[in-house]
């Protein structure tokens, strides 16, 4: 259910085109594109760059793995979702 709500939130923000400043999402990395420095969570592509901070043992983009559970803070600007912070999701 939580995953569904995350997908619904991101889909709403994407479809309305309104900036999503300081938003947060949790989920599984569905794909990681090293060439573009992008990854997909909840069906939405996020871009990483020099503005992205890595926490919880992640030292950089190279540490991201498909299937990994993560939590990220993001912002929508210039027609893209930009990852501000990314960290492994704490397991209950």
C-alpha cells in the first residue's frame, strides 16, 4: 500500500507539472543508468549530479544497485526529477 501511495504521489506531481520541492519517496531501484547518472524508483526517472548527496554508507552514484531499497529527497526542475539526497532505506 505504501508503495502504491508513493507512486500515486509522484505520478500526480508529474502529471500536474507543479514543482515538487523537497519531496521524499521510498522504494526499490528498478533500474540504474550509469551513463546518464539516472535511476528509476516507482516508475519515475530521477537524475543525480554534483548536487546529489549520498548518505548511509553510499559514497557516490557507483554504489547504487538495481533492486536496492532507497529513500530519496528530490526536486522537480527544468522538466526533470533531481535527486537531492539518497540513502539506503532502513529495514524494519
